[in-house]
């Protein structure tokens, strides 16, 4: 497919619409990177998946990838022996949990949804990770006491040491003998040490280490010598607890890293499943229908010209204001030339048909009536004056010379579709006669607006 034509026909804007229906970043990337497939069997498979997904969402809307995250970089970091943070481990757990639930749910419905179920059954199991993270971390990412016996013991000792330290400090600030020396009978902290506020003019009356002073200099924040050893014991236990927590996180990280390849494959498969569900949501939002695929005859276009669009609407225009068109050329039609007044709808008609063909080959349902049909094109090309967008107004300025493509054989395949708009109808007709004489299977497709004064079909 020609990249510039895809831009000109505004396929990327449709893909942005689609991406808005995805549930996590990996599937969003897939949506934005979609390109039309030229293999008829592959397109048929994609359309069937979209149809299955629409039926699934109608009957089982709870079966989604909700909670999944793109944890591929996280898993790869763990494989390089990095220590993952609790929040990262919780994202891994949520992603594996979402995959597990979706796999189980679709397994029960495999008879009704064989394509989606088949994809879900390929999701790797990644055993042990969810259970290990659940046993070690709570939902806020805090390491649980029960994550390891040593951690439970350390935290018990830590609480006891902290209680002894605060009890001693409280006895100092509550002492009637010390009351005249203190600004307030309170315990506060400076850095990681507990201190009490001593009046500066009574320095030395309570022996201790000065950690800070007030802005005015009237207050010294001291750690009484009587609690230094207790504070050191508490800090030592804190360091031991932090080391044990880090050991537990490294252990969990190693478990993730050991299955990094499987986790990356799982995220990719989840993204593909979410993309199928996003296509279903997109189709529902557009009130779209699956196009029937028309096969090419050996020596010419599909029977009946292949193009059978009824009630087709441009997907980027509001449904309430878009005028539906019918494009049903007679059998054997290879070229359609339309002409008419400015703002008569020629651009919208051409771009609608071309864009629906591209959507169809991306596996998207199209905003047209049921029973509409499209062939599979090996190439779709557009040469539209001033490269007009439907966002631009007016839509009738065709003044730029057409130099984008000089010949429909540019793609090297006969089954091409050209949408070529020009301000010179005579030039179009001359090109059409020349190309027809060379027996190219070229389809120029557009639905002329009701007011168009001239339509020429060859």
C-alpha cells in the first residue's frame, strides 16, 4: 500500500478512532500501526474475529483485558537482574491475572467464539508469579509481614525497639525536673533521629547531641544521650528490615525475569485480543457492518465489478450529518469518471469508498448497510488536488498539478484502485481512455451527488 495515499485518504485518523477503544498501551500501538492486508484469507480471518468480538461484547461484556498493562520492558529489566519496584510487580500481577481470567472465560465459550478462544488459549500460563506476588505484597504495594519468616521476626523486634525508644523519650519530656529547660514537652524528629526541643540558654542541662536549631536560635533540637543506644538499635533493625525487603523484591523480580519471554508473548497476545475487541467497539459506535468479500476473476474484476456499497457513510463525518451514498457499478465496470459542480460531494464520495476499502482490509467493519461487498485490492492510490482533508472547508479547491502518481502500474500489480480527482475533467477522461486501452484492471469509484451534471462510465 502507498503510504502517502493512506495519509491522503485519512486512514490514520480512523486508526486514531480505533485506538481510543483499546484498553492498554500495547493494543493502542497495534491499532495505530495497522496497515491494510492484501491477502484475502487473512482479511476474511480478521473480519470474522471482529464479528465474533461484537457478539462476545453483547453477551459477555465482562470478558475484556481490563487491568492489563504493557509490562514487556519491566519483564526484560527483571531478566537483566534489575530489582523491580512493588508498583511494577503489581502491574505484572494485574496483567497475568487479566490474561488468566480472559483465557478461562473464553475457554468456557470456545464453541461459540472459536477464533477468539483459540487466540486466548495460546496465552502462556507463567505459573507461580501471581501467587508469589499476592503472598508478598498488598494492594498498596507494601511488603507483607508474612512474605518471609525473617521479615516477620525483624518487624516484631523493630516494633519493640521503637516502643522502648519512645517510652524513654516520653519519660524525659514528662519529667518535672526537665520542664523548665524545654520549649515544649514534645518529641519530634530531625532526619531519621528523634529529638526534643531544648531552650538554647539551658544548653547542657540535658546532656545530648544537637541535631538542629530553630531559625531564631532560641531552640536546640537534641537527642538525649540516654536514648542514643536505643535509637541506634532501632536504626539497625530498620536497616535489616530494608535489606530483607530488598531481598524479597529481588526474589520476586527474578521469578518475573525467568519468565520474561513468556510474559512478553502474553502481552503481545493480549494486545491482539484487545485490538479485536476494540474493533468491535469501534464497529458498534459507527453502526457498521462486515463487508462481504468478492473474489477476483482470473482475467478481470470480480463479478459484478466487486464493489457493492449501499448506504455507505464516511467514518470521520458525524453520523447525523453524513449523507449516505450507494456505489453499485454495473458488471464489468473498470473505470468510473464523475464530474459536477464544486461542493457537489465528489471528494467525499471518492474518499468514502476508498477509505472503506482500506478499513475493510484492516479487518474493520464499515459504515454501510448489511450486504455491502468489496474486493481485496493489492494497491489503493489517491491523487487529490491540494490533498484535501474533510476537516478543511471548502472541499472544492483542485488547483495543484497531479504528480503523486503518473501511472496505475506504479505498484507493480494490476489489482489496484485509483481515486484521482482533478479540476480538468477532460484530462481525467483522456487518462482513462489511455489506461483502459492498456487493459489495466483499474477501478475508479465514486458516487456522484444528485446535482452532478455529468457522469461518464467506461
